[in-house]
C-alpha cells in the first residue's frame, strides 16, 4: 500500500537538500580558518573548503539516490 507523504514532510526534506552544500562549505571554511589562526599558516582554509565541497556533494548525491530509490520502489 502506497503511503503519501505530507506537504510539511516534503518541504522539510527539500529544505534539507538545499542546505547541505552551503552548510558543509561554511563548516569546512571555519575549520580551515581556525587551523590557519592556530598555526599561523594561510593554506588550511583552502584544503578544508575543498573537503567541505566534497563532503557536501557526497551527502547530496547520497540523499538524492535514497530519494530516487524510494520513489521508484513505490511505483
């Protein structure tokens, strides 16, 4: 039996998808900036920013694949 998801649930799911990448970028940048200040360097923010991009894209793809699988199973 197919169970429909409520509008509120759908909005929350898609808002989560919209926030994954920007939040991971900000977290990676903040970690790198903190390390740069602690160690007196000027390159860690770039390394951690790239790590944030990779982590955000990975999580976004994982969630979209899960959503796609859920939609194809219910048809």
